[in-house]
């Protein structure tokens, strides 16, 4: 009888087997070399996130600083650019730099930190629920950034969004 049984090891067990100490593991985590991952089922999204994008100049459709590591958030998105035009469709979102930018199903924009305050997972917009969701442990946030359901206890940082009068540019500032 030849049966094959798949053995699994959790990430923490694997890292402990490498004899890495807690401080070493925390350093890796803080540097961003480790990310949280989910072993559970994720609610299907009606829209999918775009590839994280940052840049400057007319060819990228994004001008300014979309990452917090280099300073304050302040950028403008050209919604006529093909890369960002989906943000004109209600119920869509994109991860841009350190933020998640969504156009809610009610037609209002939201710009929030993309990092779940529980364990640092990148959050997603769910158009069916019109909220922000963490696929790792199920935290839910309102579009204001407030926690709607834990385990997260701290709100996501919200940023100011201004839509131009012609509806073609979106400016995000701290």
C-alpha cells in the first residue's frame, strides 16, 4: 500500500526550526521581508486590485508622493490615463503606493492606509459590502477608516481626496 500524506508546517514553526530568535524575526517583519498571509477562504471580490503603482510624470498618470516612507502623502491621479481610469467606475479600487483608493458604490471616493492595523496585511475594498476588508483575519473597516469588526482595534488612517471639477483628476493629501 502506497499512500502519500502531505505534511504541512506553519510559517512560525518553520522559522523556529531555523533557530531564528524573536528579535531577528521582528526585524524581518518590520523591514517588510515577511508579510502576513491567509490560510482561510477569502470573500470573492467583484473587482480586483491593480498592481501597486507609484511614479511621476504624465506617462504614468500619477504625480507626487504616494508612499509614506519618503514623507507626507500628496499625489494627483490622472483619471483619463488608462492605468487609473477604472477609478471612475463605482465599486472599483486600486492600491496606489501606501494607500487604497476606492470609488464606493454610492459614488464617493475614499483614500485610506492600505495596511490593516491588526497585523499589517494589505486590505481590500469590497463593493458588495461597500467597506474595506482584511483577508487575513477578517477585520472590516468603514470607508471613513473606522473599525467595523475586529480583531483590528485601531482605525485606518484616512486621507483627504479632492476630485477636480471636470472629474478627470483626483488629488490625495494628508
